[in-house]
C-alpha cells in the first residue's frame, strides 16, 4: 500500500487519444452517449442532446434545466470586459439554452472557480452582473458554489425554467420540407471577436454626458461598438423562443456555435438533411466591409450570436410572420430541411453549391 | 477605441483585497449577500445560504437544487484516484447537499472543464462514474457542458431533487435546547487525506481472487483502506436525511466542512449558540492511534466526512432513536444548541472548556 506510483490500471492517463486529438464535438458526442445510458426515465422528457433537459416533476409543469461554463482564456480574456459585464455574459449564455427551448426562466445557480489572487471586488461584481441580468430576465439567484483554482477563472451557470407541458422547442421535431428560420442577424459576435483579438476594446462611456467626435468617426465607431457588443454583451432570445412556442413552432435550437453546427444538430436529431441558402443569410450590417469574403465564415461558422434557428412547416410560415410580435428580433428564412443526411450550402442566385465554411471552435484547439 | 490598455475603471483588478486575504468563508458570505438580493420571490422557499435551494414550481412539489465543484489541485490529485471513482466522488459531494435537505435525488447535470491533453478515456470514465453513482441514487443524468481549460480539471455537478411541501431539513430551524445529533463517525476523511498527502494510495484490488497477506498486516491495511475510502469514496447520507424528515426532524446540514464549521452554519442561521461535547464525538475507529491528540482536529475540524448533523428537540430524542431504521448510519448525540451566539467545545468528564481546533480549509490557502 505504500507505493507512490500507482500500478497500471490505477489512476489517470492510462493511454488513448487526447481531447485535442478528437476535438470538442466528438468528445461531447461520446460524453452524451454515456450520459444517455444513465438518463432514461419517464419523467425526463428531453434528455442530454438538446439545448437543455426537460423534466416533469411529480404533479408539476415541465422544468427545463441547462448548465453552461465560460472559462478565462477560452471564452474571454480579462482585458476584454469588466467583471459586471462578464457576469451578465455568463448568464446570457446559459439563458440562451432556455430561450432555445421556449422556456420561462425561474432560477439560476453559479459556481465561481477563482484563483486566490482574484480581487474580492471583481468577484462580487461578477455576481452582481449575474444577479442584475437574472432580475431582468425574471429569474432568481438560488445559490451555487465557490472554489479556489490554480488556473483560470471559471464561471459555471445553471439555469432552470418552466414550460407548459408538451410545449418544448425540441431539436428532434424537424421534418423534411420545413423552412429554416433565424432570428436577428448573424456574424456580429465573430466580427467582435476578431476586433478583440486585434486589440480593440469597448469604449468606456464618458462619466458625464456624451463625447462628440466627428460624425464619420462616430459612424465607424458605432459599427465596431455594435460588433463588440454582440460578442461581449449577448442577449438571450427569451421572448422570441416563447413566441415561437406560442405560435405553434415545435423545433428550434440556439446559435451558440454557428448556423452550420447548430443546424447540423437539428438535422442529426431529426434524422434529415438541410440546405442553407447563402444569399438569404441575414449578415450583421457592415461585416462585409470588415471581413470581405470571410463574412461567410463569420455569419455561418462563427457562433456566439445566440440567435435562434427554428424549423417551420412551409405552409405555416406566412401565419408565423403575420403574427410575429413587433419589438422582437425579426425572422429570416435561411434554408430548409430535406430528406437524407448532411448539410449543403447553396447560392440560389446561380444555383451553385458553395463549400461549407470552417467551423470556429475556440475550444480544444491544437496548440 | 484602439487603446490596448484599458483606462482606469474598465476591466478587472482595479484594486482591493484578494480572495487569499479574506478567505473562502468571507468570500462566500459576501457572494451570498449579493445573491440574496437577487433571490427573493415567494416560489423560492429556501434561497442561498442553506445546503441547497428549495423551489416550488407552479403546481408542483418542492424542488431542491444544489451545485458543487471539485477542482484538481484543490480537492484531489490525479495520482490519488482513478477517473471512475473521481466521477462517483464528484456526484456524492453534490448529493450530500440533497441528503442534508432530506430530498430524493431526481436529476444531475455535469460540467467538465478539461485541459486539451486529457485522455478521452479518462473523461468518459469520469462520466461513467457519475452515471453509475447517479443510477444507484435513483438519479438521472440530464446533461451538462464541456469546455477546454488551460489549467486543472474541474468537475461541477448540479443535482436536483424533490421534497414533499414544507418538509425540508433547514439550517434555520434549530432552537436553544435542541440536541445536536450526527450520523456515523467523524474524522475518517481527514485521516485519509493525511495518508494521501504522505504518499499512501488505495490498494488496487487483485484482478482474480483475494491476496492473502499476514493477518496483522491485513488489520492495519484494513484501517488505512477504510480512511482512504472515507476520503476518496464518500457516500451521501440520502437515506438518513429522508429518515430524519420522515421522523419529524426540521433542522439539519451536512458535514462537508467539519463539525465546527457546519454547526456554526446552523447556529448562525437559527440565531443561537451551541456547545459540542468532546467526550461524545464519535471518532472514526483507529484515528487516535494514527493522529494522537490531533484526532480532535480531524474529527471536529477536518470536513469531507459528508455525515449529517441535525438539531432535535430534547424530548423527541428517545422517539427518534427508537424509530431509527436498522441499516442506516447510527445516530450519536454530540452537543446541544443554547441561547446566545458562538460555539463552545466542552469536555464534560472534567467540565472544562477545550480550545476549538483549527478549521482545515484546503481552499484559498496562503501560498
């Protein structure tokens, strides 16, 4: 019992592929397969694999629950953002999964893993940002955990919401022929990320009154500030998700990882294929100028826009658009589900297939 | 907008105390105060500050929810434990909070933050351990998140359970005169931690049949293996928590941070004081021999035993003991709540006050 080096078969690192070698998507697929083996049960209506789990407690309405971590160095740098905005961002990322289910937020819990050198005031400001954003979303802070870490700051947020029975927006409810509809514009968050990686930062508001630079400087700065805001201050499309449920839509997901990846999750879960119509993708205004031809990578592969994508029966589209509430992010048709499997990108102006853009995952990159 | 170094007031680290300087307990107190300001609401029956939050969804039973992170380098080293056991441990730590509320486990979610060099098989084994332990506790794995991290492995587990309305074991339900009762024996986990820090490891079971060392070696090894097991393979006292509720107890918490800290949480929440009777504390067998006089530090200040401590009206003790089910961890009276505030440690054999042992927190230590 006194051998300090464990024998083979004991402990970690007994060989095999690393996460870097297989990538995040494959890791998530394998972890989900293990989770699913332990996830059956008639009260667990939607288990691992959708945006969030749906659970029906004894005698109650549907409960939706999801968990999302953001990690310093992977999802943000401290120089990009102030702590209060970081807390708001952590909550928004998690709430986006509730939006994607059409749920109403109820509770959140937060785990903070912070190095011992962290400033107390910074951590309290993070918690303050989470609390303020939670209040705005009608959601209560119900607890969490705190731990030291000899490493980067980790903020792991759990959100719990409610749903009327049988009214979840599920990834597995798409049918060939359905039209793919997105909320809002795409690619702004990726453009903002690019600016951040180039060293640009959000402007600090003047403490009293507004600064008045020349108009042309202001216009360019406004566009940049908007993209930085899309990256740093995302909003979950909660009202849009609830409107989709109310208007009879059954299939949707959020655009946390970009249109290509997230439509792929819908086709995988629904057992069908999809085509995306390049000329119909609503790009964030101005990113053509910033990015040139790479606007396609940002709008389709970039992720973190936290818009929603829904699959809508073709004959119900007109009714949905007619009844879509003013004040919500507008809907845009970007493609359709088809029979078969896989994803095509088409430019219908010339009927040509377009190569799929690379998918930008900031996690588990090769060094 | 192109200044790479943010101006004052923007970003992190604008001064003030660090976490190391104020300590985990004070950080948690301040974070909880912020959370509570955002945690009101009539559906949130028990908010931040107890072992777990209790929530009453529309039309349903009480929902209990808690979140617990374990962090490599703080809570475990990879050389101590195999990945499957680590997954089981992560779930047990979280389930202990449900046990402390008297809840029945229903769901769990898991966030894994793993460095890119992690072996896929190790991460799957962690997930497998969580899933197996969840199944044994009647709990379904409902999802989670995965992220890269340039740092240590983090496993953050969320557990959700159910409660009959009004039947939670709360920290704020103690009254002066109540007797303090613990389940099981204390100090084994701290003894196991000490062995691990000295380089001892759990024995690897022989692949076929049992090894047969001499009897005296076996007896010593058995005690060490039991202490290592208390540290590495804790079990949540779920059946005991549910029995306490069923037998009419209203006030309890778990012993995640040791008797001194966790009784202090009950007295703080209940607005009273406590005395602990040293001669009555049920120490893990054999730790007097291993630790000498320091057995007190392990049994009262050590933490991670994940036993429960309850406050029971004195006149109800006999009934509780008489009706306590066989097969559950035995109950031991270790002290009582009194009027006032603060905590006394008494040895009733000579009626003397004993100095409180130091509280062992492995988090946010000074380097």
